[in-house]
C-alpha cells in the first residue's frame, strides 16, 4: 500500500486523484506544514532507510 503524506494544497490533491483513477491502494496521511509536522522525527524524511517516493514505504 502506498502511503501519501499530504497537506491540503492543490498540488497534493493531485496524487490521491491519480491513485484513485489508477485503482491503486493508498493510505492518506495528512501532514500540517504550517505546524512544522514535516520536521518531526516520525516523518519518513527523517528515517535513514527512506528512499523518497518509493511506493512500498
């Protein structure tokens, strides 16, 4: 399953729309960049094994 980390912006809405159209399973994980949640340790970008846009992460 694909994990989609997104904030409510027009660009981040495009990803779930595309995944729906392709029929791919995904889990939407909201993240609030105004609160700095992308800088928290549990955000995937802070994990050494995270490889960016890999669909299995």
